[in-house]
C-alpha cells in the first residue's frame, strides 16, 4: 500500500471541493489575461489561504515552465521545530485533483548527500507546501510531473543554496520558494517593512534578513544568492497585505511574488514593455506631466532610473534623466519625459505643434558600478565601447554619457576627454580623487507613428 500524505489544510486554507477550486482557478485565469506570463524555472510565491493570496500564488506558479518534470517546493516549517532541512518519504501528496507523487530518487539523493533523516511528522500539519499543490496539479494536469518537498530550518541557507545550485543544471527541474512576508504589524508599518524587503530581494546586493520580514526567508535569500551569482534578476509580480481582503488594517500579513529572469531586469522590461514605456512617455508629454497610468505591471514599482531623449528629424530636442534609482521606475519615466520636453535648460519648452514630430528614445539604466584603476590608461582599459555608459566625478564636477554616445564618439580616449569637458574639467585632467563608474543601458526606441 502506497504511503500517501493526506490533506491537512483543505477546507481551511482552500476549498476541499474540486469543482469550487476549478471555478476559482478559472476566475484567476480571466484576471490574468492582460498580465505577462514569461516562462521561468523559479518563483517566490505566498502560501496563505486562497482568499488572501491564492490569486498571486496562482500567477507565480503559472509562470513556471510547463515542461518541468520536478518541482522543488522549498518552504518554512511552521508547526515542527527543525534543526536542519526537513524531507519526507511519502510517495505522494493528496489534492482535490488527485495525487501528486514525490520524486523519491531525488529526495533520497539529497538525503544521502546531506546526511539527513526523513521527518514525516514535520509535514503532517504544514500548510506552506500543501497550499501550492492544488494550483500545481491544476496548471500541470497534462504534465507528468513530480515534486521534491523540502522544509527549511532557521539556519539552512547554505544547504538550500547548495540544492538550488546542484539541481538547477537539469532543465527538467524548477523551484517554488514558498513564503509570506511580514506578520501582524499594522497596515502602515507592514507596508514599510514589505517595501524594504521587496527592494532587498530585487537589488543587486546580497543582504540577509530574518523571519520577521518573511517566514520563508531562508529559501528566499538562497534563491537571491543564486540569482546574484548568475547575473539573473527577480521580477516582482505582486506586493500587498491581507487588509486588501479583510479591510482590517490593525493586524495584517504581507504577501509578495517574484519570478526569476535569466538576464537583467532591464532586459525583461525592454522585451515585454517597450511599447508601454514609449506610450507612457508620449502621454506624459502630451498632458504636461499630469498623466499617470491607472494600471501597469508590478515590475514598474521596482526602483529604476532612466533617461528620456527627444529628437526631431534626428536633432536633439531634449534629454533629461536619472543616474541612480531612487524612486519607482514608473514615476521616473513619467517625470523625466515631462522634464525632457519642458525643463531641459538647453532648449525652449516643446511647443504643441512639435509633440507629434518627436521621436522618443528611452534608456533604462542599471545600477552604476565603480571602476577601480591606477591611472588613466588603466581606466581606459576597463571601458568597453558601445556597451558601457560612463559617469565621472571629481569633487563638485560630474558628468555622464549614455552608451548611445559611442555612436558619435567611438574612440575611448576621445570619449573620456569629451566627458571631462562636459563636466567642466580640462581634457588632460586627472587626480587622485578622480572617480569613474560604469553602467549598462537598455535602449528603447521606435519611429514616429
């Protein structure tokens, strides 16, 4: 007789009725028609009751590659104290849509490599894995897949990171990091905490945080470290708290979801949202900065920096931007488009009859990285033409060139000399306090429509 894990959260965290769940998931699908579904092999998904965060968990899991054969579900243990990561030897887990079987070959491999023991009791009443299963089964009903359920302990980051790195090599494997965010703060405080947690997850830096920010923190920053090591990015899909459902703002739980994109965030934005960005900038110019979209993808709530360049018949008509991300990208785009049209001190404000003549070009910037060098020749050797945007600083003097400037100045020495002159320095200037930074840019443009 097969050893099957029975449901412990059905009827509380989600409906035990198959038809009710099917109707709920159909409703989720209707609401996702306008959302970007970009195939990924790793997501962070919430695990609260479906009434609170089911739609967001569904969206996250729907983005996972449909060819996945093994879903690693990495989740915190809420009910059983673990000294290390927890695994089990259940052959399958029951859901309202049928049984999902465990890949015991992989689980046993993990057991032997990490010298673990099966702890089935830790899974008995644990919802953090179970709530993902009906969604997973429904979305993959035509896919012969298995799961690898793993529970984390408080100090299991290294082990989880090791598992992700080792099993990522097989493209049949995908990963669900199951976690909610802050617990039981008031709405205002929770928003501040969860916003900061989101920024940590989305940043280029690796920063650890504890379970006060997210119950599944070990899995989250193991995936975050993996992303950083591989120059991947985590793309936000949603961020809110339980007051959205209950209207009770006195004691809330936060929820968020992210998907792993195997390139930079800005490449993701360019690939899926170029037309949106250009239309957004055009409307901001037309409405003189008073326009703000009612709906937009959650990735634009992430911090971002951009330059907006306007041209008429190939001639510059305005260019304003931000070097460092200090506000949501959506705000930066709207404001810089308006400023490029009406606040560039080199030009008179754009006239009404010029609006339809402009070509809009947008550069979305990466985080600047300081270049370490011994002398000017060393600096030049660390600059890559047509790829690097460059910022120089020396005391009160500062200037920036976007990567697009290489089209006019393609010699590194001339590029740097011109940038010095732009900063108000002589082209021969160099000092011990001279600094240089490089960044990358995704360039978005189209012809007049």
